C-alpha cells in the first residue's frame, strides 16, 4: 500500500476541505488520517467520492470534548456515509461514488447550530490571548532598566542568538494569525448558514495566504531551533591560549606575567561562536599578583557583519553587566586607532569601537583607575591593528 502526505486547507475552511479531499480521491488518493497541517492518503482506484465534514456541536461552558455521539455516527453510516477520521472537533465522512447518501442538513440553520459552540470558544480564546498580551507588557517593563533595558537586552540577544527571538516571534505571529483567521472564518460561515445560505461544498476560491502562512510560520520556527542546535554544536569553549588567537587581549599584553589562577571556581577560558549577524569572542582570565591581589580581565568582542554599524549596537553592551549598566554613565575618551571609546568612572569597565568591531571589557587590577582603562584600550587598539 502506498501512502502520501499533503498539505490541507485550514480547519474551518469546511468547503475547501471537502473539495480538496474529493479532488484527491479523483486522483486516486483517499484520506486516511488528518494532522495539524498535513493529511495522510492511501492509494486507491480513482473515484468521484463525496466528502463531508461534521463539526461536533459543543458547549464551551460545559467543556465538551468535541466527539460525536455513537448514535449520530450510526445514523450517518446507515444513510451511506463512511466515517474516515477526526481532528479535534472536525469529523470526516465519505460517500462512495454512486451513493445516494443524503446531505447532513437540509436546513442550513440547523448546521449553523453545530458551529455556534466552536465560534464561541474561538472568540473567547482570541479575547484571552489579547488580554494576556496586554498584561504581559507591564510584566516585561519590570525588567531591569525598564523598557530601554529590555530593548537593549533583546538587541544583544539578536547578535548572540538571533534564532531565539526569531523563534518566539514566529510562534507568536503564528498563534495570532491562526487565532484571528479561524475566528473570522468560522464566524463568516456561521452567519451565512444562519441566513439560510447553504455551505458551498466546492468553492472556487482558495485562501492562498492562509494556506502558505498557517503551516509555514511554525515550520520556519522549527527551522530556527535546528539552526540554534547547529550553532550550539559549533560553539567553542576551551582554555584561554597563552598567546591570543583572536581580536582579544591576554593579561600578558598588559604586563602581567604571573601564572594563571582560579577565581570562585572559574578558570581562564575562551568562548567563540558565529551567528548570522556577528562573530563573538568571550574571554575570562585570572592571575594572582603579590599580596594575594587577584588580577582579572573579562572581554566581550563582537565583529558585526557588513551593513551593521557597531555604533548602533554599542548601548546594548552594558546590559546585564556587573557594575555600570548605562552607557550614559561612561566617559568618552580619545584613543588612537579606535573610532570611539568609553571608560567608567569606577575604573573597571571600558568599551571600544573600531570598524565592524566593538568590545566590552572589565579590568580588575586592584587600583581601579581610568588611566589604567585608557592603557587597556590602547593595548586593544594595537591588538586590533595587528589582527585583521
């Protein structure tokens, strides 16, 4: 037995679905099972069978399951309708070629009653979704730094893992799109049936936009997860080399030649990854100076893709950092070889921009002076001039 999977129309495009399955059987493929976006067919001899969809009459407030009563199934079978499969509240029947099986409803108003509960549940679900989104806004604004901090954090996430915000954006758009379209579609069908206009079992028009976006958005979201998994597999984390092999510094460049040590269980390491928007290095290094004073250097280095201006992203670097979290609290300084540079008044943090590169650095040497941060930036400028 041969089987085939094919994208079907959306759930509540009742006439489109009935026509779709009738056309498929005329081509020699009979419906076997219906999924969320794909229907499974088995190969048969071509025939002019009719398909009809019965929507279970449900009461949203009573929490009905959407299953058809056994008595109703038996009546349909006695009238010549073969039950095929179900998907949620939709139940699919087939009348073989030559069958004189009567239509389910002679009066469209009776069929409208079967859609009433579904329409009500979709409307309530749509309202609940929008209320949830409205209530989510003040929750998000409690993020550290308020709205500006949240936006900056999301922008930084776009650089490091663009698949994550893209995934959630696609899922949100898909949910909103499907909810609105389902509600509109079932409401339109319900109103027409209430007016006594029979359901069109073979409509000429097809909702092409819905046909593409309904399964397309979730599949794009799944693709984002695949790409994220690939990025995680290629993510490199290893011991920090003695000699830097990237556009970052090591403490030896600043004159600290002591052996490396651990800090709160952390060892000196280097992380490296690539995304669609940037190449990223993160380093941590610790050495112990005389007097048990720990010297440490933490760096985030970004090399943005062409077309992205680091000056448009630099304000996102300070988000979620340990000390100064607002770029306005930094003082801009002139460093030869750098387009822009800033130092924090606490003498521990600095930011640099040159070409497509930008960097955030935390330097703890026990003295915490802006002069030492300037020296740090000068060393970084030299390193960037060498490393192309």
